[in-house]
């Protein structure tokens, strides 16, 4: 599949970002009903419809080149956004293999991988990378394998080791996150790092999710969607840079509520073969309210979800200060008509 | 989730390594490579016989980096329900089998400061691949391997050559036994112990380690129970509305699968908990043979693991 990239986009300062009509149609709208509550909404990560964000294992879209540049900007300022504990090296190579094989298989016009034994030849045309290296030999790559390959992807990556009946967050590349920090969480167990999430613990969501993931099988990845909102198309809403984006949340008015973006995370989980670890991908998709209301069903449902959202969830997602304003902005697009089941546009 | 997609393989080589153990090399039928795996992983081999299907777990023994084929070893069981006899008597070079993707329920701990590996008999199999992983890791380890007699010491040549002084052999025929207490009271902090072998050996190692103050997180064991033979019984599957007859030498899981109902599984040996099933009605007793349910859960009569457990009753209804 050929993607036409938009290399001039930027996710900071003057914020040059827009979704094409195609990108809007394929946006992973997360609400299957008019109300939202947590659930263990995990499903097999199998190929979705042609053109959808789940058509391939790892989605590459029109924002790819700009998002890779954004990652490089963040890493230049804050190198600890990438971390890997020493025992995670085999998992790093597992991740590199997963990503290179997926991209080369699914986007042959943009990426190619030729393996001759342990000698691998990797070409990334959109980013102008052509590199031959030895799989398993760290010294043949300019960075550690996980950093090297995730600098060439959209979305964040967390790599977990499995031991003692738990999953430990022990490596990752996290530059496009919704207010959590790898530097803070690295070394934590599954429930420790999900500690701040409200309500879900009481529902037993994490007990069930952990049990499920401990038995995740090779070759049977799974996925789920999560969501929040962000003011401006800003990918880096990290605790480290809260001073830059936090105040935006107090600036929303009915006049500028169109600058609010629905931020949907497509999260994938793969068992890793050599390390027996698990890699967790968090790919953020942004859509502005004016873009979203071009799909009437989504406009109605977004309005209803915001109106009915549990206050603890609104607080945790950081929406409390502006959810009513955005809901008021959306109200003219909700005529009260029933919405059809599922997330697809009508 | 239903049953995993399988991979078609062909038997590329068979070697009789001891009077009771045959070693099989399995190559992908489609050519190319098989999935990478970590030491301690097992595969489930699907054996299609005329009248029934066996699905037995076997540890992968080949070097984890070598992916043109997998190697497994099968011990001929005296009271086989058919699986090991099938592998020994009917499978030839060129036979085709199906295997599931590797699963690791017996992984090395990656932050251990030292590993102590203890094998009894055929229990050596998961360690054969783990040792290859350990060669690449810069962590001390020792391998303790106990067998009945020298002729039963499978893979001794390879182990002796690759492990040297790290290999400690014990022969029952010479009255040699592993001094577990001495071994487990003299290890540095941060050591993990792994044991695979007969049930008595596992119980002894685990009990000795606990008595010596080892944390459970540092004690690892793997024992795939072969589903025991028992009396025939009948079961009703409530959701599928099917009555299933379980033969004496057939596991409950196998009979349910034969009736066309998919039950998710990973280990088929009572370890992983994946086939956890709720009991809806029971007028007799459950015979639990798994290592997953707690004693309380077993006594409650509300759950069972159909891969290895059975029932002695007139009426059993399962939530399947």
C-alpha cells in the first residue's frame, strides 16, 4: 500500500496538522455505545478491513514522517524517554524483528528487509535509511535495537518481562504519551504501573487483564482501544512537559473548542519469541472536533459520551476543566436521533 | 479465544537415544523457518489417528537460535494412553504431524544471579534448550542430572562436551542421589532453582528449598502430567447442549474436542490454567489431577481442568 506522507506537519509550536478525508474515515472511533465505561475490551489483533487502521499489524499513515521527526525532537531534549534495562536485550531484538518484518511485508513500496543468515539489510525509504547490520550484534547498529527501530515508528512502545507471575515494564520508547512517564514507571509491575487508574481496579479489570496477558500466545497478538482528549494536536503530553500543555486545558472556550482533539490509542500486545516478553504498542491518533463532526454519527455519540462520562474517569483523563465546554460546542451536531450500533460511520 | 492455528511439519530424523527415549527432528512442511522460541518452551504435537486425536505437550530441545527444525524427545510411557506409543511405533521419517506455536511456562528468570538446574530422567528435555540460552548469558549456572543407569542418560555426550564441570551426573544404579539439602543451603543470594522430573523429585526439591528459606519466586518447576487413565464417565456440556462419553484412556478435554467443541488450552498438562472450566452440576466426585487449582478450589467442586482431571459420577454438567 502506498501512503502519501505530509512531512511538513508539526505537533508543537504553530501546530500544523490535519487529517485528510481518508484519514478521517479510517479514524479508530472508540465508542460503540452512547455511554462509556471501562471493560477488558481486548480482541485478537487480526487483519481488519482494507484501508482501516487494523488492516496491517502495524499501521503507517500520512503522518508517519512528521511523527518520526517529532520523536527525534523529543529524544534530543530528553534522552530518557527511551530506556531499556540490561536484561531486556533479547526482547529488544524481538521487537526489531517484529517491526521490520511487519513494515516490509505490509508496505513494500516504503520498506524492505533482506535477511541473509544473521546479516540483515533494512531500507526505510520515507526516512532515507539504508542499513546493513548483524542481527543479535548491538555494535552493528547506531543505537540499541529497540531505540533504533522505534525511532522509525509512530506510537509508543513498552516492553515487558514476564517473571514471578507478573509483567514488569522494563524497556520502552515513550514520546507521544497521554500523561504518563516511562522514566517513572520503568521497573514497575503491571498493577503498580496502572496504580493511578481510577475505578478499574475495583472492577477487577487489571486482575483479569494480567491473567489474560500472562497467557498471551505467540502469533496471536491482541489489541484494544483507549482514549482521552488533548488541546491542540500535541503528541507529547508527558508529565515531564506538563508546564507546556497543562495550562491549555484551562483556556478552552466555546469559541475555540474546535482546538480540542479526541485522542485514541490503538494498543497492540504481542508475545515475543526469544525473550518470552510482551511488547505493548500505544499508537495515538488525533482528530479535531471540526473533523470529527463531518461524521454525523460520531458527532452525536461524542456529545453523549462527554455528557454522561463518570466524573472519576473525566478527572483521570484530565477532561474536567473543559468537557462541558466541548460538549456545548458539540450540542448543535446532536439532534437526538438514535445512533446505530458499532463504531463505523453510518 | 479458540484453539491456536497449527504448523504442518514433517519428521526429518528419528534417533533412539536410550532404550525408552526417541528423539525426533521436525522440519516445516512449507520449508523456511519455524517460529523463534525461548528455552523452556514446549509445543503441542497433534497426532491424528484413525479413531482419535492426541495432543501431547513436549519440550523443545533444539538450540533456540536454530529455526530450520525443532527437536523433541518422547519417552515411551508404560501406561500410555496412546500418544507416546503412537510417536514410538507409528511415526516414521517422512511422517507428517501438526504442531502448535511454542509456549513457555518454564522460563529462566532473566534477573537471576545464578541458576541451579535439576533434572530427573526425561525431565532433562526443557533444560537442553535453556542451557543453550545460558551459554549466551553471562550468568553462572550448574546442571544436576539424575538417571536410573548409564544407558538411560539421554544426551550425555552432548551435555558432557558442552557443559564440562557444570554438569553433575547421578546414577540410581550406583546409589547416587542429589544432595538437595546440601545443594540448596549453599547457594548465593539471588539464585533460582529449576526442577523437572518425576513428581516425587519435584516435591522433594520444592519442599527442601522452602525449608531452606527460598522464596517461591525463586523456585521453578515443570511437570506435565499425562492425563491419567480412569473409569469411563459421561458429561453434559450445558452451553453446547451435547452429551459426551469419556473413555477410560481418553482425557475429558480430548473427548470434548472429539465432540467438536473448542476449549482453549496451552499446556494440556494441568499447569497453565487455560482450560479452566466451571462445573454446573455434579452428583459424585471430581478427580483433580492438575497443579493449577488451589486446594480450596478443588474441594469446592465448582471447577476443574479438563486436560487432566476426571470425575466419578453419574451426572456431570459443565459450563461449556
